[in-house]
């Protein structure tokens, strides 16, 4: 009976390993969103993403916004411009910052004001190199309107 059980256990372990989602390969650190004032209908969410394998951030969603997009801000002929991007590459082993003034998750047509001290849910859609899309659930702290990324911790 032991000879039968060992191959069955090995096969089950292999199937489980193959079924693990690519999202398990992406880590999210310091997720936060900027608070809003009364009547404000849009804000940004920021974080650092790190993928163990080549992947791409291809979408995002949140119940606090009717429209959620990945955006890039960049200088163009001396003017800061913001535009949606279809995907943001996540190179293996290289951290990708979503920060004010650069790439970020844009939350538009907000369903409620975001107040400092709250936490909001975000769902990130990540595509692996084969195009399989998995979801990464994130809880982002809402920080003050004047918030900036946290200073790196000193060793």
C-alpha cells in the first residue's frame, strides 16, 4: 500500500504546484491611496510591485471607484501629462514603483470620499509571460492629501 500511496502523493503535489497562480509570484508593499476632499471624484493609489517572474500589471478594480486604470505621468515638451497605459511590465526581480508623479492606479468616478485613516480594497490583474491573468487582492491605507511615499527604512 505504501508503494501506491507515494506515487499518488507525488502526483497530487505536482498538480498542486502546477495549479498555483502567477499572482503568488507578485508581492505588493506599502500600498496607499491619497485622501480626497468633498466633491473630488478622482485620486491615485500607489505601491511597490515586485514579481519573481516576468509579468505585467494589466488592470485594476476597486469598489470605491467606477473606473480604475493604470496611468503614467511624464514630462512631454515641458508639460506634465497623464495617460492610461494598457499594461505595465513587471520584470522578474526588479521592483516597480507606483508613485506620485509616475505610474499609479487612477481611481475615477469615486463612489465615496476617501478619508485619511481608512483602508480601501484594490484588486490588481497580473498577466504572466504566457498571458494567464490572476488577481492580487490589496488593502491600501488612505493617507492625507499631502502624503508622499514613505521614506525608505534605514538598515
